[in-house]
């Protein structure tokens, strides 16, 4: 379904002179088709059957390469494990406070906030981060209704 996107990503890698190893290809493909913002460990677990010799470190190295050239975004939340996201279009995230699920949320980029912040503070703004928190539908259902 996202073959075009995969091809596009592979072209980008080629343009940057990055070698496309079977593992790198698989990591990229997994991220492209994943809606769940996996951790490096999740990716490792999903792919270890296919690549028995691959280590978590290999997954990390591949993610680092993909992040460097801007194909992948790393989401850090101050805990041990970063989540990884294929960097397609600008989007925001809504995060479940119960189960930690991260869902894409499309909303026009808040450019005005950045320019206002620059004006007010004199900073050279590089980016901003906005996250919305709550309880996902699944977790709402798990919660017994109080009467
Ligand atoms: Zn949840
Ligand atoms: Zn996302």
C-alpha cells in the first residue's frame, strides 16, 4: 500500500549515498507501515525472525542513520525508550496517559507561535513540540463506570 513511499524513501537514501542493507530496508519498511510509533525494541522484536543475526544495536544504528537524513523522527519522552516515527508530513501527537499509545493528529502547523516566540524572545527558533494528552478509547472502555 505504501510502495511508492518506500521507493521514495529508498531514493532519498541513495541520494545521500547511504548503503541500503536488507536490514535497513526492513526497518524502513516496518516504520512506514507502522501506525504505533514503535520503540527500537519493538522493531527488533518484529524483525528478529527475519534477521536472526540482527541485534538491537543494529536496529539503533539503522534508526540513527535514517534520523540523520530526516526520514525518521525520534520522539523522546524522558523515559528510557524513544519512539520512532516515519517523518512523512508534519503532524502532532496525542498520547494516552494510561497505556502510552501515541496517535497521529493532523492539524495545521502552528507557524505563528514560532514567529511570535522569535519576536518576543529574540531566539532563533528551530522547531516546536506540542503534545496532547488524554485517555484513548480502549482505556476509556477498560475503566469501570462509577455509579
Ligand atoms: Zn490507552
Ligand atoms: Zn506520528
